[in-house]
């Protein structure tokens, strides 16, 4: 496995889907919870969330995370001023898998998310 810059350069998917198709029923497991920060909520730079602010808060809380600049980080886009745009990944302590219950549902077996060691 490479370093974070190599890993996240082309792949921002901490979630695996069966057959590579990102539909709910194809969910296999997640290793992190991803968030996009685009600062689209305001055109006022004083209101923008900055990577260092997020990093400081998550470190203070002891949360393991990865942070990667978005492709359009600090670039003008769609007539909007350049602003911080980045991805935050809250790393899970163990992968989150689906589990199939024995109870029947309308479409077969009911599935739930369960942290499991595999």
C-alpha cells in the first residue's frame, strides 16, 4: 500500500461496493466515513471552514482522520471565488460490513450495518 497522497490521488472511495456499482444493495464494507467540504454555504471568506480548523478539532477529540484537498481546492469555479475545498475521512477502528439477518423482509433478507473483524 502506498502513502496517502498516492492512494487518494485517484481514489476517494473508502466504501466498497460489490461489482464496483455504488447502490445500497451492493454495499460490502466501509473503512472510513467521507465528508466533502466545499464552503458553498457562503461567499464570505470569514464564514469558510478551513482544513486547519477541522484538523485541530478532530485532533483535540482524538479522532483518527485523513484530509485531502479537492481537485478544485482554492480555484475559482462556476463564477464563485476560489475557496477551500477538501475531503475529510473519519477512519473507522474496524471495517463496517453488512450483515444479513435471518428475518425475512419484503425483498428477501433484511440487512444491517455491523462492525466486524474479518
